C-alpha cells in the first residue's frame, strides 16, 4: 500500500499560512515536518519519550502518576493478543503504534478533536502513515485490521474510564458512547514516565524484531487488497 499523494497546493498553502514553522526538533536531533512527515525523520525513542509523558484523559486520572499513552498502547496490544492469539507480529506492532502520532499532536480529548476539525485529522493521518512506513508496516492498514485495533482500543478506553477516570460502568455507554465492556480481572497501575517509556521500548523491540524476522522469511505485512482475515 503506497502512501498518500502529496497535499494539493491550495491545502499545503493553507496549512503553511496557519503555521509558518511546520517542523519540530526532537531530542534525537530529528527535525519532523508535520505537514509532509518523512519516515526518515521518525525515531522510536522520540515516540517513546513523547508517549510516556503524554497522558490520557487530559491527566484527569487517579493515582500518583498519569496514565500515559505509552501504557495505553501496551494495554491495547495485550487485549489484541489475548482476543486474537493468532495475530501476526505486524498486526500487534501496528496496535502498539496506533496512537504514535500523539508524540507530536498529543492526546486530544474527543470533544477537542471535534472542535479542531479536518486539518488536525489530516495531519494526524499523515504522521501515522510516516510512522508505519518507518517500521515496515503498510502505510494504511487493511480495514479489518484497523477495525480490530480500534475495538481493542475502545475496550482499553472503557477499562481506563472505570478504573482511573471516575466513570461508572453505565456511563461508559451512556456518556462515552463506548459499547465495549471494561475488562474484568485486570488492574491498571499508572507508572512513572521513565518506567512507561522503558516498557514501551521493550514492547516495541520484541514486536519489531518478530516482524523483521517474519519479513526476512518472506512473509508479507499485508495482502494486496483490503480483504484481510485473522
């Protein structure tokens, strides 16, 4: 699957007018352009650092430490691996990286995303594609894979809402509009950011190694069409 075509000139001009400097310098030394992100400027340590310091629920969670996007990503992988034990390594890696753009954009809460609108979603999508290409994943995931990761993402969100964000189980459906039920028998423990970063990097290393090994053996990360079944 190829990455998207370049932005039309009018759209690019509009984005550049809104943000004359459209790149961010990372601690790794990379300079990532938010409008035209290159996979060559994606560095996993930058992602891990940003996600470990970026909190879910706008930081409004119980406990001494915030529940980071890094821990959320690991939870989504755990849910997917448990519910779909036959998931190939590239699908699990895609699940780990499903919120990777938030190391740049941050985890905007749903009401704010709606208010910001299409420009934010377009930037987020392009960052996601660059991340995928950097780690040998399809730029755009097959619909079935994307839907399954989203389902696990919602299960994680429902669990976080009840255990950490002060919502009652009934409010997960009535207020958050999440049909999936919170996990039972799982206790979420927010970690300090440094520990969350190391856990995320360890999960990435394990899954990326497995994915690269599968590629070396001739496995394809996705079929040529969007028709995909686990």
